[in-house]
DNA sequence: TATTGTTATACTCTATAACTATA
DNA sequence: TATAGTTATAGAGTATAACAATA
């Protein structure tokens, strides 16, 4: 149930309830609502560091996998290659990563973090983890595990069908 | 773990693995990946009916809550009012809903489904439920319940903090 | 003075085709 | 012939300010 409250004390209409009975079992809707909350919260967590969800995710993957190729990163992030270019551009222009020549393929780049990138990674990671802890507060370990299990199952069920 | 496979049999590089160890506990990333899958699948489920996720969700809420105001619908869908206008325009132009005058407020509209809208709602709902059943296949009832519990907890934790 | 629906606008994210240089 | 990275471009989704009509 979603409750719509009058915004001001003087509003005339009573508290109205919008039934979302049909949507209660619509996983896509529930997932979207929760993701909206997490996305907005993440945006606030990353703003002080000048990062967005996409640039943060790319930075994390590059720090964890130095020498990564852009096509590998695009695959890992589930982002189209053309859309990754501007993300890498942004991180490189800020001096957080570098595009080194790949040792074995002159077409490709080996993405590596700079010391500044690693510093920012550490700080941003801490902030993100703190923010997520708040959003997941009150959940039992079992519920948390089950959520991750369910999210993973969706991915696997999709891949089996050629996603 | 995300596995990057060579796309063609003749490719030279071996199977490379990208570690997303740090992202494993990053709920936003896991949620986004799962939501991407659900969004794409939903897109396919709704395409035969000429609906998108947003128009489908709006139609469902209007069928379940005839007489709904646009501001209530925007609130229930977590969409800004200006962005809802084009969604309602689209549904109205297709003859699936109507903007009736609200009986008690000449500024507002009472959104109501047409018979055509209700017909389409029934068919689209069936298709969406079938698609989601496939994506959630293999999950125990307990895991499914825990997932919904966790998604709901995220929403509630956000509202407590003024989201 | 506040709210409903609206217009206009801008920004982010996503998706596709086509190019270059290498393989 | 295929792949890595790139450019250009178009489409969704999202966010904010400001307006007219009404409360």
C-alpha cells in the first residue's frame, strides 16, 4: 500500500490510499521502487567525490582488476561499449585512471588506476558502504542473503535464456 | 564473478575472469544488474501490447483505483508530475483511459479506464506474470518472500529518513 | 498562499550504426 | 573477416522552474 498524505496541514482532502494490490506481486515494480531509492541515496553518497554510479562502478572494477580492457569492463558492467567511452574519458580526465597501451594488442588499452584513483576508491567505498548499511538496516542476515540470492537467480535465469 | 567469453571460436585470448569481489556486497550494483534484466524482459513482454513499463504500471494503478488523481498516481509511481503527463497523454490517446472531470475539484482529473483499457490490462497482466515466473524460477517461496521483504525494507528505511 | 495539471528544458542513461586501426 | 575502441545520434527516463486555473 502506498499512502498519499496531504502535503500541508491545511489541505482539505483526507488521507487517501492508493491500492497497489496487483503490483504487490509484480517483481519489476517492487525492484524499480527499491532501486530508485538506492540510486538516489547512492547519488548523495557519491556526490562529495564527484562520482556517479557508473563512474564509481567502473573505478571499483579497475582498481580490483588492473590492466582490464574496455570491452571486458563494458561486459562486466552490462553497458554498451560506446557508452563506456565517456565514462572512461571522465575518469581519465580527472586523473583517477590511465589508458595504458595493452602489451599484447595494439588496438586495446589496459586500464589502470592512478594513486589518486586508489585514494578516492577507498574513501568513496567507505561512504557507499555506510549509506547502504542504513538502507538495509533492520534486515536479518537471512533476509539479506535471500535478497542477494534472488537477485543472482534473476541474472542466471536470464543467461540461460540467452540474455 | 563475471565471466567474459571469447565471442568466436577462433579468438586468440583465453577465457578471462573479471573479479567483482568488492561489488559482491554492493547492493546497488546487484540491484541494478537484476533490474536491467527484468526491465529488458518486461519490455519484451509488453511490446506486443504497445506498452512500456511506465504506461503499464500507470494502467494497472488506474484499473485498480478508478477515479485516481494524476498527483496521486505520480506519487504512487514515484514519478515527477510533469513526467506523468506524457504517460497519461499516451494512454488517453490510445483510448485506454479517460481524463474525466473530478467531481469535487475543478483543477483535477479523475482517471478512469475504458473497456478497451481493462481488456488490455487483463491480457498484459497475464503476459507479465508469465514472464516474471520464468525469471524467478528455481527460487523457493522463502527466498521470494525474503526478497520482497528486503525490497520493502529499503523503501521504509528511506521514508523514515525523509525520502 | 498553496495545489493541479501543464509546458519547456536539460541532463543522464541507454541503444544502434558506422568508422579506424589493428588482429 | 573479426575485434577494440571510437564517433555520432537517437531514444527513453528523470529532474527543475515557471505558468494558468482553481482552491
